[in-house]
C-alpha cells in the first residue's frame, strides 16, 4: 500500500526533506540536520507537519458523558476552550493510546490520537459511545496539523494572527485566523518548549506553512522533522506510544497515574483493573537513565543491576543534543528506581554504565 | 559525490591507497547522507587483525546504529581519534577528515578487486 501524503508534501520536497514512512504516512524525517533542527527548537523555533496525527470529533448532548466512560480522564470537567492530556485504556488497564482532548464547543470535543493508533482509537470510541447521545466522526481528513515550537514561537505567530497570544494559556485552544486562514490554535506540544499547534483545513495548510516559514526566518525558525521531534520529546521525558506506553502496561507503570481519575463520577472502561493496580502497586516503573558516553542505549536493550542481573529494559534512548551525552528511559524493577542508583545497559554485548536520574532530562528555563 | 580515485564496497565504504601496502577507509557521502547526523563512532584498537566482512566498528546516528565492515584482510595501523570528539566530521567531510581507519593489507593486490567509482555510482543509484 502506498503511504499517504500530507497536504504539505510538496513543501517538504521543495525544502529537500528526507522522508520516512511512519504509520502509513510519508513524513519528513529531517530537512537538513536533525541536530540543527533540535537546537533550533530549543533556542529559536521549529515548524513541524503533524498531519499524520488522528483527529476524532465527538458532538452531541452526551459527548462528554461518552468520553468520561471511554477514557480514564474527567472529560466533562474540561472547560470550554481548554484541553487535557489523557489516555484510553483496555478493560485490563493496559494503555490503548495517549490522547489530547480539546473541548471545542459546548457539546463538542476533538480527540487527537497518535497516527499509529488512530484507527484503533476511533473503533474503541465508536463502540464505547454506543448508547450515548453523541456522534463519533473520523475527522482526520478534515485537518492538517502544524506545530510551531520553541521560545520564539509566540513572536513568530503573533504577527500572523489577530489573537493576543498572551491570552492563549497552556493547554487551551482558540478558534482564530492565522495568515488569513481559519485555524484552531492550541498552546500544546511535544517538545518541552513553549509552542502552538494549528489545526487547519488541508487546502489552507500550504499557505499557513509558507507564511510561518517566512515570518520565522528572521527569528531562526527551521522546518523540523520527526527525527528531532523524537529527541526533543525524549529530553523532555515525554512518553511515546510503542516505547514507554503499550497495551501491556498501565498508566501507573509510566508514572502517569495522575491521568487516571478514579474518583470521577460513574464507571469507565478499565476502572476496576486500574483501581486494583493503584491499590497493589506495580513491579516495574519508568525511570530516566543518563550515561557518561555518547553511545546510546536503545529501545529493547536489557538493563542490569550491579550484580549483572537483568532488572529492566530500555524503552527509548538517544544522544541528547542539548546535554551532549546519551539519555534513555527504561522500565526497571521498583528496587532500582531511586535517583543515583548505578545500573548498566547491555549495548550489543558491551556493558555501559548508567545512572538513574529524575525525569525530565531537560526543563526549559521559564 | 563519488571521487574517481577511490575504490568502494557494497557496504558504502571507500578505500584509498596511502602506500604500497596500506589503505585508508571511511564511509561514502551517500552513506553519511542516509545515516543523518553521526553522533558516535566506535573504532577498533591499533593492531587489531581483521578479515573481509568483519565488523570494524560502529557508526551511530540519532536514530540508528550501523556496523562498519573491514573491506579487506589486514591489520589496523591507524585510527581517526578526532572522531571520538567530533563524530560530525563523518557528515561534513566523509572523504577527508571523516576517515575512520588505516589498514596494512595482507595482500595489497586485493584492492583491485573492489568496486571502481562508476560501479559504485550504479550501486548507490539503485539503493
């Protein structure tokens, strides 16, 4: 099957992007240098095409009730124009996906799912919303998604929109115009920096993209690919589905028990299992690891204790461009989670020393 | 960019004659382009004896790890220590400052059996 192309494909080609196939989409991996793109986001700004993300729209009198039942978060408590990071879990508490839910209307919610899980999440929401007075619509075709991330984002975007960006709070969204096009503008992101995500009609995406590139150029904005997106989110300690999150683990293992609202009114899918896990605790927990070297522990590599016994597994690892040495996230047994614990990683037969550190690895100054 | 004067392997490495029985080895411009930013290079120790196809070292980019293979039978007589601190030289100057190792060959005539620039050009075009 041919990969789907985003409405910005021609823009990426013109910029000389190297492409990668990701979740059925042909996406820009990098335009020039992943490291330069990473540093641009940390020090200035980066412009991302995230159209591969899945959008699902729920509307109707019981849209909130349906989402309260389907997800682990308290969706009906989200204020109009606000957003929440949440998850959808299986009956056994395993994570199906992590999501951002935007309340876009009195009775309307936009659910944003990972590209690789978009179909599964849509199916689950359709079946879980059965019996509620709400429609569940796959709205992915109606949206391109752009992100401007980095400390200069507000300056760059400010000149292209009538909205006072100071009024757009973190995890809030505003329907507005950018470059004369209708946009749902959200102050969200996956990089550890201030930034915005822009949902636009596919036909308007190239104009908005070009105008952002132009406006950003004097500020040091670069187009940024999925390659640097991964190192940025890793430094920020943000989980990635398929690495840190999976159907085999609950949110509690990932230190994300806070997203599970056991005390919200009514039952929800996975509640019984998640309540039991909250009560009993978990065997392995997600931790941060740092190495003194540039050699990266990578997904799947075994983590060993001082005696050489396997006590965990790496979920993500890479050279941290900001820190100049490698960092990783790993599941390790609860006896080994204290910051300062010395462990090692089996890097293709070579045991590299690592140390448990608090997450995130990188936190922006302001 | 595929310099005429070099020899090449199917593993996207280049070989330059530096003496009667010595060669310098690195990875091609095509290879570094495919890898993206190189962030770590593991090279063999001096004196290591290698045979064709044996793993000489590793090149890590932000996303992946690739093995470097010995293109010929020989002994490691030099390694590019600069890459320990500046692995990005592999990207910026793959045929120059980004070289990796020098080998003293058991049979210098084997160099002639490697791909020439036009054969490598064809291979890279098909990859």
